[in-house]
DNA sequence: TTTAGACCTGTGTCCAAGACACAGGTCAAG
DNA sequence: CTTGACCTGTGTCTTGGACACAGGTCTAAA
C-alpha cells in the first residue's frame, strides 16, 4: 500500500501518515522508484496508532508504548497508567469548557438585548467590559 | 506600571504581557532606561484583553475588535458575530470531549479487569486493540 | 563605593499534531 | 509523448504563550 491508499482507507490524510512516518512510528519499505510502501504489518500498526489517538493518548505516549512493546514487554501497565493521567487531564479541560461554554452563552444572551455603543478612550467595547459572570458559588467558596 | 507589576496585578505572567506587547495590542511608553511603562489607558486595555480571552475570543479576534474600535466604530456587531462563531466551535469541541471522556472511562473500566499480555508481531497492545467502543446509536444513524 | 541580586530588555526557540506549500520525480491512460 | 494525478523530501505555519539567554538597570546593604 502506498501512502494515500493507506491514509484514505482509514479516513485520514497523507499528512498524518507522513507525520507518523517522519517520527519513525511507521517504517515503510522504500521501493526502487523512491516511493514508500506500507506492508500489512505497518498497516496494522497504523490502525493501532489511530485507535490509541482516539482514546486520548498523545503521539508521544504512543511512541513510549511502541518502544515498550518492541522490547517484548507487555505494555499494559504503562497503558493503564497513561490513560489515567490523560483522563484526569481531559476531565479538567472538560470542566473548564463547561464554565467557558456557560459564560459564552450568558454573554450572548446579555448582549442580544443591549444596543451598540461607540468606543471611548477607556473602553473598547462596552459589551465585553460590562459582562457579568454569573456568580459562581463553588468557585468563590473553594480556596 | 512596569511589565511585572502589570502582569502580577492581574494574576498573569510577564510573558503574557510581553506577548500582547509584541503583537502591538498594548503600546507601552519607553522610558530613558529602555524599560516599558504601561499608563492607565494600557492597563485598562490589558484588562479588556483578559476579559475577552476569558469569554473565548481568540487573540486574533481581539485584534480585530481593537482595530474596529480604533476607527471610532462600535465593535458590538462584530463582537456578537464572533462570539456566535466561537460558541459554535466550543460546542463542537465540547461534544467531542464528551465522547472522548466516555471512551476513556469505558476503556479504563474494561482494562482494570483484563490481565497483561505480551505483544506479538501483529499486536502492540491487546488492551487497545481489543477496546470496544460502546455502540453509539446516534453516531451510526446520522449521515 | 562597590556589589549582589532582583528586575528589566530584545530576540529566538519550543510545544502538539498535523496542515500546507513547493519544486521536482513517477506513473497510467490517451 | 504528453497530461494530470500521484508521489518524494524538506520547510514553514498554526495557538498562546513558556522558557532561555546574554546583557543592561535599579535598589539596598556592606
């Protein structure tokens, strides 16, 4: 399989395949014409990488996992450790997005009503300047 | 006010102040010693930028808003348009994170039970390879 | 007065995960 | 044989700062 066949058969782009190849996570065979061909083993490795990415592992995580496995060791303990870390990070980002989304929605609602105002020397936009965060009980209590 | 005073008084870092200054969003006064001093007008502009960032505007959005306001025009219509776009993006990311988070939690749960396995030529990690996405009714229906 | 150390300066590089560009080589069909 | 679709390597761009580095400046103590 060549690069674009591989990419398209998994719904990704050639840039993604080339990126992993650059990082030596994929090791295609160079043919006489200079083209890269991906044998079945590399195809399944690509599938593995995509699965791992979908589960929130970073590319660097995946490199570590592959490295571990290449020594014949079971990567499972590492995989379990990593996903806990990534999940914790995701959870944090998720909570942050929850707050952000609420603020944005509140702002949009507040702003639909207010009329336009020209800027002044001290004020770029009265909408943004006057936006009131919905007072967050939890936020003000903890810490 | 000098850079570190400005930064710390709003709970940010000098790098952030310097970044906005590099982009000419802040225009400090250069004193004889080469130091930058931020007059009250720039302080309130910094406050404005931070508020806007907190509402999900990109730095580039904020540049556009400032640009608009600097011509004396009311930036309000632009601001309303932009926040709708950003909110839509945020909503999309939010939904994606929701799915990701669920997959990660499911994976973690599945993997707690399974035992370790050494890799084979075709399998880097059986945990990841064998992970089953909880079948997503909606996902398979739409499109 | 000197000196230490805390602050400041500009400039440059780095991060993640690719996306995009570009100049040129290769292949299959007409 | 030419056209056009595909391939190659290499390099730069993106976001929003964070961090580094070499050197200038300020303040207080010795």
